[in-house]
C-alpha cells in the first residue's frame, strides 16, 4: 500500500548544498515515507534557489521540486514544518547547530563527527548496532526532551570494518586487527582533494582519520548497557591503522588482518560462512533502504574493486573478498573490504537510521 | 679523468624492447664506464632496427646510436663482443635463456624472478647486501665457470622494505612486520594494466607478489656464510603482506608496521636517526649510481608521495615518512616507504650491482 | 502484457567475450522480447563456460543463466536455434564470419566496421535513419536470401554527429563542419589502451578513426533511393576531423563547429529548438530501447561532461551543450556533443536496430 | 665566465606562494644572472616563513635559502633592494598591485592577464615577438618612468599557436584557423580543478579562455609600429576556438587546422620545413633559457603527447606533430601542437622575457 504524502514524515537537510547534502537529496528522491520539504545551508546560500547554489555531481538530475526550493538558514525556528532533520553540515559548524536543534526538540540524524563520541549519543551503522537506538531514552532524559534526539552515523571508512567484524564476532572475539585503507576522494567532500594532488599519486595521510577509525569502531561494536548508566560499553580491539587517499571517485577499500582471541581460531570456511550468513537487525526489521545482503562475499581473487563493486546493493552493502590465511602465521585471517563512502558511509546510513527509528517508534 | 671508450665495459641488454629493457637503455646512456653495444629480444624483433620495435615512454629520446642498432636474437653466440649482460627478459623465458648465457660464461645481471631464490645466486639490492656478491666464487665453482656469474636484483616492491629494515636492524632485530603496498602500474610492465582496469579503481591483488615480498626480503636481509656451505642464512621475519595496484605511473608505496624483538623497543628518535644515518656499502664503495642518501627521511605529515618523491636521488633512494608510534601498542613503529619501482626496483639496481661487481673485481 | 518466453525472439551474440560482447549481454538482460540463448567466440574460448572466459566490467553481475552457458564456435551450424545474431566480433575476423552467417540466411546486427560501407548494407544509427532498413529487400535479392540480412551500426564516435545533424538539417543543409573528438578508452575495447599510455596523458591519434567518421556520417545522413538502384545517396558534407583519446572510461565528447548553406543562417534559438524538438523514427515507432529524448540539450555552460551525462536516457541519447555562435564569424554555430560509445555507439544501437527491424516485420 | 653574486640582478616574485609563483622559484634556482632575493604574497602569508605557507609540488625541493625567506607584503616600499619584479599574482589583485609597482618605477614581468591587452604593454612570447620590447620606450614616456616598465607574458594556451604561426607565416599569411584545446589542470592553478571534477571526465569549458586565445594571438603576432603611434598593429586571423580541460597534470595540447591566404597553399613539405627551421630572436640573442629548438617536429603518428613530450627542451619548446592535409579540402593543413603551460606558457616565458630585456639593455 502506497504511503500518501500526508502520511509521509517531513524532512529537512542541513548543509544541503555540500557533497553529503546533495547525496541526501538524491537518496531521498522517491523515498516511500520520507518527504524532503526543506533544505538549509549557511548564510551565503540562504535565501537563494537551491539549484543555483549547488554543484550537483550525481548522474540523475536534481529533483525538480527540490531545485526550486529556497534555501533556509540553519536555525531551528525555520524548520517548524519538519519532523526529521538530516545533518550534512561541515564539522566546523555542525557541533553548535546540531545542539541548537536538539535543544529545540528535533529528531536529528547527523553525518558530522562532532557528537559521535559523546555519551548518550548513539553512533550507528544501521546494519550493525540498531539496539544502540535505545539510548535515546536516556538522551532525552539528559537533555530534557519530549520527542527530539540526536543519532550520528559513523566515519565513512569505519563501516567496512564494523559490518565485517559484527559478522565475524559471531565466531568469537577479535583481539587484534591491522587495517590499511585506500580511500576515495569523495570522502574529502567537494571541492576536496585537488586534481593536482591526486592524479598519478597517492596521499598517505588523512588528518584525524586513523584515530576516528579506532575510536568509532570500538563504540559501534560496543554493547548498550541499560542499567545502571544507560551507556555503551565499548569494545576494546587494538587496531593498527594506516590511511591513504587514492585516485578513486567513490568507495573506500580496506586491507584487513585479524586475530581471534580463541585458539584454535575459526577456520577460513567458518569465517566465509559467517560473513555470507550475516543478517543485520536493519534487514530483519525491514528498513526500506536495508540491503538484501549486508555483506557480499566475492570469490574472484581480485575483487572487490571500488569501481566495479561499490554500487552493489545500491551502495548499502559491504563487499568482502580475498578471504585468506596469513602465511606468516601472525594473523588468523586476511581480507579486503569495500564500502561506498557516501552511501553506507554517510547519507545512506543516516537515512536507514531514520527508517529504523521510525519503525521502532522513536519518531 | 674520463674513461675512454676503449676502457669501457661492453654491455648488452636481453629483453631490450620491454618496459624494463628500455629503462636499462635510458639509464645506460652517458654511463661513464658501461657502454651498451648490443640489444637482444625475441625472434619477433630480432633482425629489426631497435627504434622500430619499441614503445619508448621515457621523457628523453631513444639514444640515437641505440635507435639504429639491429636487435639480436637471445643466444650466447651473438654476444661475443660483450662482457656484461643485463637481462630484462620476461620470466616466461628468462629462466632458460639466462642459464644458457651463464653456462656460456657470461656475467649476467638479471631483473627476472626466475633464479632469484636459487642457491648460489646472489639476490641483491645494492644499497643493502653487497657482501652477498662473494657468493660468486661458490657459484663459479658449482657451474664450472671462469669469469661468468649470475646476479639477480629483487622484486620491485621489496626494496622499500629491505633498505629500511637494513637501517633499522642496526638498532636490533625486527621480529614482526605488516606491510600493505600501493603499487604503480609500471610494475606490471608494458602494456601491463589496462586503462579500463585502473582508472577510478584499485585492484587489490597482484598475482604472486605477496609471496615474493616475504621470500625475497628474508634472503636479501640474510647473511652470507662462507663456511662451510657458501650460502645465505636467511632472516626469518614473519611478514603479513597485502598488495594493491593503484592508478600511479611509477613508484611503489608501502605502509609498514614493525615490532622489534628487544624490550624496551628503540624510540622513535632512535629509529629516525638510524634511517637518516644509514649509509650502504654501495655508497662507501663509491658506485657511480649510488645515491648520496640511501634513505631520505620526510618530516611533512603527508609525505612521501609517489609523484612528488619517486625521483629523489634519481630514483635510487628509499623515501621514508610518517614515522610514528602505533596507538594500539601492538607495533613499535609505523611508517610509509616509497621507492621507484623501475629504477631502484629494477634496471637501476641491476646497473648498480654491475658497478659494484666491477669495483670488486668480479668483472 | 508481458511477452512469454515462447514469444521472445531467440538471439545469439558472436564475439560475446569482448568488451562489446559483454555489453550486449548486459543490455539484453531483462529485455522484454529478445532472449539470449547462445554466446559465441573464437576457438580459444569455445567449449568453455562463459563466465570463465570473460573479463566482466559492468556494475551489475553476469546474468546467472548466461554465466553458465557453454561458448559456441562462430560457425552458422551451431546457431540453428537462433533467429537473430548480434555481432560484437573484432574487425580482424568479422568480415568473413558475418558473411558466412549472412549466406546461411541469418538476420545479423553487427557492430563491426567491415561491411558498414558496403552497398546494400544499411549503416544505421536507430535514432537517425530507420528508413534505410528498406534496403534489406535489395540486399536479400542481391544475396539470394529468404529471411536473412545484415544491418550494421556505426562507429562509436559518429553518433554524436549524425544525431545532432539529423536534427539540425531540418533547418537547412549543413555545408561544412569541423569536429574535434575527445574519446574514451572503452572505445578501444578490452584490454585496449594501456594504463601507462593514458594516465596523465592524451593520445592525439586513433588509427583510421578520422576517416571512418567522415565516411560513415555521409552514408548515415544519406537518403535511401528505392529506384532504380536501391542505394544510399550519400550526403556530401566536408568534415575536418581530429580525434584524440583521453583518460575517460566511457563517453565520447565532440567539439563541433558547423556552417549552414543558407544565408542568413538559422539563429541560435532556432538551432536550440530544432535540437530539443527532434524526435526520431525509433521513438515514433516505439522501439523498446528508444530514449524519451533522442537529444538532451544542456544549458549549464560546462555541460555535457562525460562522467556526469553519459548515462542520461540510459546511454541512448546524444547530449548537446554550449550552443553558441563563433566569434570569428567563420562558422554559424559551435556546440559540444556527448554520447555513450558502448551503448548508443555500439551494442545499444545494434539492439535498437533489431527492435526496429522486428517492429517493421523484417524478422 | 661565471657571474658573481654582486653582478646578478636582484629579483622578487609577487604571488610567490601560488602555483605560478612556486614555478618561478623553481626556475630561478641556479639561474646564472638572476638572483631571487624576495618573495611577496597576500597579507595572509606576509610575515611568515616561505616554506610554511606554500604547497610545493615540484620534484626538486624548495631551495633552502628561499625556504627560510620571510614573505613580504606586496607593496613597492618593501622591494627597494630589487631590480626586477616577477608577478605570479592572481588576476583578482594583479591589476592594481602591478600598476602600483609600475608607478614606483619597477621593471615588472607579469604572468597575470590584467594588463596584457593594454596599449603600451608588450604582450610577449619570447620565442615569437621580441621586437615588441621596443614599446617600452613609449610606455615609459606614457607613464613618466625612468627605468620601470611592465611586460606581460601570454595566456598559457596561446603559446602553441603563436610559436607555430610565427614559423608558418614565413610561408605566407594564415587567413583562417580552427583550434580545439585539451588543457591540463595545472592551467587552473592550485588548488584549481577538484579531483572530483576531472577524474574519468572532461570539462568542455574554461571561462574566458576562448576569448583570450583569439585576442592575445592577434596581438602577439602583430607588428610593432614605431611611428607615429608606437603601437601594435594586430594581426587579424579569424580563429574558431573550443577549449577543454582534461585529466593531465601539465601540458596543453591543441588540435589546429589552418588555411593560408595564398593559392596554391604551401605544401606539407614546405610547412614541415618551415616549422623545423624556425629560429626565434630569443635564440639568436642568446637568451639563457632559450631552447635549442623553438619548435620540435614529431614524425610518429601519435605524438606529441603531453606526458611524454612536455618536458622536451626543458619545457621551452613547442612540439608539433601529425602535420597532415585535411581530407575535406577546407583547410590546407592540420596539426597537433603541445606546450608546457607553466613553463613556456607562464613563469618560464616571463623569465626569458627578462633575460631578453637585460640583453637589450632595458634593465
């Protein structure tokens, strides 16, 4: 049964003119029960027609009704017609603005890094840790809110790790991991990485990224403990992380090596089966954007590859391949993980988080 | 004092028409005491003018005297005027042809992988293990040669590891390492990686490469034991290796994490100093192609980068940067290493090996 | 009303393992009335499982029923179960093989260049010159066929010209044109252009391409003259053509300058309107693959761009932008045209040609 | 005989921190008679150490003495120790600042576009129109200067045209030309073109570029008329120009078609000879940076190519290839021209202009 416009949840996007913002617009087009009614941006763009202030880079055109919207300033009073706020704000301003909207009792789904590690704030990859949504109760109590809350999605590079680890830890605890990332330039936003820096080149450094991956993975993979503190008990997995920027448009690829705590370690067959059989709560719950397969396992020796595999499952899956043992014997298993950094790694995750929150009655 | 042509050593290049072969030609132009007098290739090219059968990709033009040479077949009888044979042959044919030349008592410096791991064959990165040349005596005895011998240079990706490790092991033994490579497409030769495979993409697999890196590093870093067996006692460093092909023309970048055997481990300052102060035997011996600095240490947080740093020291140095500790505590030190894969990683190493062999009287 | 499998036309693809061949497979997946039942290739692949001999580069996976097909040799006797033959054969073999199939009375839609300029062979861009199909009658008479015939689609770069010119000539004859192409590497097939040749580079030459563009455009834009000769009266437009290969995966971009015969020339407004209003016979006829808009006109000053616009209308449209006058006064109009070289420029055109032939009762 | 430091001309670079500015620094390193003593930039950088405010992208390191210089503000009073000012200023500020320096009686060599078309200002490509320097006398009179003057170098894309045309017009007047450019991203400065815009893409538009090429070419190719007006009589060649940005780091490639006024037109052999034999006044005068060959003619059908040929003659030559007739008969000759946009097309030209001015006693 189709949802009528009247039944749809009215949404706004803050930071709607940036790289993440335009991706939100694209993903919300034709959404069955989320209706985009407002786009917000900085004073520079506010008051102007949306289409006139964006650099649209998606293969489908700007939805025509959105193109003609007048950009609103990012202050809560301008969004009284909205039930859900998606934030694609830059971290230089997101901290303060999101807090204003939270205090104004809005339901906010943010892609910014500012509040990710804050207590009471669920940091969610929807195909990993939906139960963390329950922290919303404590958050409302803490901030004295009726219906508002703030849910963050994760760093774009960490999703490949946490989705794979969520599946693998069904076999036993991982007690050490080494990760080397080859990240696409869209991870740096727009205009982001200059062509002169990345053509025929690699930049073996992304400021703050290695720290974020380690910290966010441990929070996402943690357990929500209702009593007494309503907090996340973080997992503690030592991770050795090296991040690189490569000449790829979309898709972050990770070379991962892991060691399990238990001896003997799970076999490669068990590992492969665990990845293939993994079903997330977002799928079980029937979230609209949930992929059919949260993890797609590749058998070809040279896959996954960013350009060929990033759009599998519409960008909501994590691709895993090259599952192999480590000839050196140090690690139990090595593999390659690939995820779409602006879909599952950004706007897409935020939207799926909203879908789950609606399903569970938080909105 | 200039070397006259009469005093120069006459050289030939086998496989002179391929990517490595043309690099040999380029590097030998204007060499003070190596004179290229013959170019050899497969039956398809033999008998033709050199310039008519190559795909020259270097910014300097084909040396005019070489351009006009008639390509010779790769059989020893055609090279009686040569004292030194450089082999840029493809591994599909190198094994047999090089053995024929060896048995015909030629001095061969090979870039092919076929004989690298053979006993009696020095596998040499000239800025690392010149003493292995001494194995030539045993090799001559074994093959019953008067003046001939076979010396191999290494895989193009391993040089970044062994040069750095040679410096670091002056501080103490390394007992574990993890390496993730981002390798350029020239490492696959010409035509090599199709543009359709690498544009906007990463290929997270290079057939056989991970195994070669582990095996060759242990031999190169081993010690030559004269008595009783005249063999290399290989080092045994467990290495966890993942190799990737990226959209870079030249230069292999490695993300490396290491652990020392000793506790407490050397400090980052000691590590940095050891890298900066490292001087190889090739430099001490005064090899013509030896770099002023065998290792160039970078302080900028985002260096070395392939395009900006691969040509430092004319491609004969290893660049090291991002020397840092591992926040997870698992490894003692993390760093990035970059080397030029067709210079120090291929033809350049072979030429420096020849220079050292001449200096030490083997030719 | 859905077409049942029984009602579908059975098709085969010759040269099914190459770049054009795999694109045929991808485009025929889920086709409402064309059913792929056979894949053919050279002796090297014949007898093997299709999935084991291809290099699949499309974002959707190989259709599972095709993946398991056993590749057939390219001889007519193996295709008795097929009504339609699509040829993605390489031109080194296409000439002879296609002629064998023609003489065996098959309906062949070929992407190869061999027979394009032959008399009696319709050279068709389906959104331009469907009436040329009528030449099939004369062709059958000439070759003494009952139901077979050969229809060629055009060179991949010429489509941008002929579709635009078909629209523009409704305003009056074009009497001179200058064209400079920036062509993608997929136009060279797979493996095609080596990464080492195209990264950070342009190749200002494509063998034979400039000649093909001139010759094919004049035939495609010609008129079929039924009597007395049943032949194409070619248009004679002097074209000055320069072709370049650039680092783009898909999409050929053309910088075009034209002069009309009539004075005063049509205005830019008339030109823009003619392009926007153009409707091809393929659309009117209701061909399944026909685009909604055969020409998409862009107003943004920097569009069309290959990566952003090549997939508009599923790759079956020609994008036109930067419609402007020539300040020098030599030409009446300058513009940029972009088309997808492996869809409208290759396999897609062939399939739409087949759809039209079916609609018109030739199959 | 070496020039001692005392005899060297003291120089400054304004806009020294940008892409053109750093190229000036690189090219002036080791210059025999130009000594860089000051670097200037905007208020944001002034007062800081040069190395701390630049994004250096050249393969050779920042000269150590320059690295430690304190950046000066761009006001004339800070440059009393300088005889020559090179301006790599952005055109948003260059107009005013250069005029201030001119009125303060400095000798300025500017890469900015602001004053290029001004009367009294020589617009010079040193291997084309050195005689235009004579306009300095009139300029000084006009601005009431003792020793100061302003000389501009040209747009980076126009050099390929004017150098080739200067050679060709020795055969007779060119009366029509069509030019399609494929320009590198360094032409847009740094950060310039975002990686997200240019990877797997072409941008068929560069704001203002087509107009500049037409206008500047006509001035550069014009004749200096001493009496009565001391002005340039511009050449009037109708040029049809289309500009594109492609994924190339350095080097602008032009596809050119020309028609001569005279009938019969010069033959291809004559054209080729004229290009090969062309010697510019900068060479005759013995300018230090003048190339041995102002034009390098290529015979290979697929050359020149940006990556392979841009550095020929250290970037001071124009490469010409694919010299051929136009099968359509409209043009007399078609060819491809390639030049290095930040050397002959920017900083290098400015330095050679200064060398010529010194040789001729203007400084």
